[in-house]
C-alpha cells in the first residue's frame, strides 16, 4: 500500500515539474519573443495609470485703482457615479450613505437627512443591479485526487450573477468653493473610504462686484457671449492648465504617481488685466445718462470720459433699450455706433479752414437767418434758428461756431475747397478720421470717409455736406479723440482701456500711451480753436449748462445735432443723434468727455444736442471738477482732511490715509480691517478676526472688498443700494455656516 502511494506521489511530482517548465517557458517566450508584448503593456498602462487635468485660475479684470471689476472664484462640482465599483458592497454603501446624508443636511441646511439618504439609495438601486444569469452544476466525482484525499461524490448548483451598471452621474449638492471642499472631503464616502466613487470638476465662477456697470466694456467670454475686455484678452486671462498622474491600485482606489516618466505639470494661473476704468466716474456717468434716456424716451446713448494727457478711458457707458423697454448695456455704442456726427464735426472743418486754407476767423458770410440757402450747384442748407439778427445775418467764424451755423461752414468749406476737394479730405486723413482710433480689439469700427477718387461715394453735394458733419460716418470714440487732441495741446493720443497685464504682482506686458498725431495744427490755430470752444460754453449753444451764471468752472464745449439716415431709416423718419463734447478745466484741460444720444422726434422734450446731452455732460463734469479741486483753496492756513475712510484691505487703507496726510494706527499691517471716523488727522484701523466661523464686521467697506471677505468664508451675498456698506443682516461675531445668506445695504 505504501509503495503504491509513493508511486502516485512520484507521478504528481513529475506533473508539477512539467507544469513549472511550461510556465517558465511561456514567460521566456512572452518576455523575448511575443510580438504583442508592447501592445499589451501599453494597454495595461492605460488602464491603471491615468492623467488628471489641473485647471488654472482665471485672472481678474481690475479698475484704475486695482479693485476687481471681474474676478473668479473656483467652484467645484462633485459628481457621483453610483454605478462605480466602490459601491458594490451594499452593506458598506448603506452605512456610508446614512452618515453622509446626516452630515450634508447639517452642513447645507437645504434638505433633510432623509431626503439625501433617499436620493442616494434610490439612485444606487437604479444604477447598480444584480441579476442571476444562470445556474452552473458543480460535480465532485471520485478519481485519483478524491481517493487520495477521501472526497466523496456530490453534485451542487451554483448561481452565476451578472452585474448591470448604469453610469449615471449625479450631483447631491450645489457647487462648493475651496474652503467648503476642505471640510466636505473629510466626510464618509467623500473621503474616498469606498474608493473614488465621484469626480471633482473645477470651474471658474465669474463674479462681477459692480453688477452690470460697464458691462459692454468689461465684457463676457463664454459659449453664449463674447465681447469686451473679457473676450479680447481671453487667452491671457485663461492661463494654462496643468496635469498630474494617478495609478489605480484597486477598484475605485487611486494614488498619485510622480516619477521620471510621469512628471506632473503645475497649472499657470491667468494674468490680471489692469484697466483705466474709474468706478466712481463710471457710476456717475451711468446714472446721469440713464436718467436722461428715461426722461427723453431715447433709444440708446453713450457717455465716454477720457483723460487728456494719457488717453485713458475713465468711463464708458453704453445704454440701449431691451425688448421689455428697460435700459441695459446691450451694445458698445461708443465704439460700434457709426453715424453722421453733425455739428460736432465743425471742429475739423474749422481746423482745416484756419490751419490749411488760411481762412481768417473774422471771415464773414450771411447766415440766411434761418431760411434755406443755396450753396454751390447741389446743396440747399438751412439753420435751425436765425443766427446774427443783430448784424443783419452777417456773421464771422467765431459766431458761426458758437451758434453752430450750418450755412456758414457749408459756404466756407465750399469756397475754400471746391477746386481742390482732395486737399480737404487729406486734411481729414491727417486728423486720423479715416481709420480707427485704437480700440479695434474691443470692437471699434472703421470710419467712413468718402474720397473724390471714388465716384461711388463722392457726389456733387459731398464736399459741402462734409462742411457741417454729413457724408462722413464716425463712432463717438473717434469724435472724442479729435476733441481730446485740441484739449491736449494739439497732441492726439489713442484712447486706452488697458494699461498693463500682470501675474502675481509682476508686469508681463505694458501698453503705453500711443501718439497718433504729434500736432494736429499750429499753436496759433490751436489757440483760436480753444477760444471758439470756450465761447460755445459761455455764450453759444452750451451756455444753458456751462455759461457763467450756470457753472462755477470754465470749460470748452461743442454741441451737435444730426438727422440720421441709415439702413432702413430715412432722413424724413425723424431720427436724430444729439451730442456734446466738453473738456475741463478750460485753462489746463485734464478731462474730455462726450455724450451721444439717439432718439426719434416726438418723444421727450427735444432732439437737439444741447438739450439731450447737456444734462449728462454737466453732471459728469461737475463731479470731475469737485473731485479734483480743493474747495477750501482760499484758506491758506487750514489743512482739511476727509472725515471718513472706507474699510477693506489694511495696506490700501494706509495708502489712502498717507495720501491725505492722515495718520493711521492699526494693530496689523496686513489683512482686512475697518476704519473708524477720522478725528482731526488720525484714524484707527481695527483688524478683522481670522475666525472663519464668525461673521465679520464689513460696515464701512466697499462692496468689492466685502464680497471677497464674505464669499471666502462660504457665505452667499446679496445687496441693495450703492456706495459703502451701512448695514448687514447678520451681526458681527455671530456664528456662521457655509452656504448661509447675508444681505448688505449700501448708501
């Protein structure tokens, strides 16, 4: 018996030796001779090592003083795959779901724990099911091994299950920010205790602290809207994404891989765009233009404020009618609304007459006293009112400019250039009126200037029409650029909306002021033009707003009114563009501003440029004057200090205090704080506590700073009013939770 057993063991031993030899042989073949080894290796590599994308943070668009006009907060969408392998163990799933649902209900306070739990279980049951596919018969029969080990015969049935997965991607809760995710990812299931059963999708949530203020200028850049600075500088703002590698170590479980072959690449955040926009000026201009458009029932309007020396655009307001009749920033009219300018073009005509044709400002013509006057062979011109009654209708250029006499400028241009129209057009080209001023990247259109060489655009009436602002089409920004050149001692600079691009405080690219024309005319001509513009304000068509009895400061100004014929609109349909350009102060101009309003006759009070644009120009000019003038300049012995400072970034508060010679005492030089009322020349700055679970005191701050502080603590913010924050719905020091709503009131 023992011999028989030993012989059988020898057979088993031989069998094992053969099997080992076969296995080793197969391994050798696979390693050195199998043609599919590289393909199979790559397949395994792809299945277990995957690349995760790391998203870059989108840059901000900043105002002139560095405050955010558009900024981004990273949001994370947590998307569960209830058909994933990590949820296969139902007992562990139910245990994790029960705990997680209670924690989510307590954290978000938007649903009960039962609702969270019910959604998780029902979705899991729908996405992961087991069905019996078949029953296999397993037979254990007698044989060599059965006899050797004493195993008896028996048959049994074994159920074979089929797993049916549906990869339905489900969101259990709202998108969260970085601080919220730091807390949530410690919760069961979210801490990957069941493996990676969810994905985290990062995306930018764009925040606009000033809502729709300067919307068409700041812009949008997404699948639905593409315009403005957001779209023009989308590549710089977007940054460059990175990646990292992760290796699958078990179903639903991964670990980060970092070696020579799998080197991660960090994302490069988007750059910040520094604009010239001044939020305070923009706000004043927006309110003034909005009020006039409502009062006049106008279709659209735009107001632009430019700094003379640099060309910096401090404000660009564009308001038009929405379908419901409300006023919204629906198009950039300042850059894209190309129309015949009307009488504001008489500045170009005057410059050409004096500087190029040598016409004296004392040159006289009969105005026609408001009647129709024949000029040349093709033109019949008429003024809106009788000009020069006191002199029998005979007026010089100064009077014609102040009273905006169409007949005078038509006659003067026709007499000076009828035999040489190309010369007049060449003067206009030298004034840069045949090309964009410099904002094509943001949608500026090209002017339409007819040429005598093109008979399709040049008619017998064209030259005379050019004399008083017809036959040429300009966008408001192009008219403003010409006036700014006269205000800027003859130097024409391109309008500028972006000063530089930076990342992490380092300047990447600068956009210096660009000079378009070194000198648009001689100094003598410049002096005469400035005198004529100031006369418009003192005694001409703008005197109702800027005359000596109406205004405490002196300006140069010009009004314009143009009948519009464009597209399906005919001159007889009664559509008008009323405009006004102003620079101030008259003796040393710092700002040039323009307002243009488009409306139809029959609504409101007037269609003339002075009545339409004048109230807006006066409101904005007064604000600029008051902001830049020391109203106590007559008191040489008294230093006057501001009475309050807004709270916010402590470093910024200190800078403002230093600017006004106010001593700021504070217990911290960094972070955020509130500023008390100023007593004589001192102000106390109180730093906000760092505790993220307590409501900070943001009263006295601007909206942009308060929004940043509160949202970084996980709060949802709503607000009413404008100015600085005077009240908050939650008391300072109260316990707060992520996702709670806080209302701010501004005045």
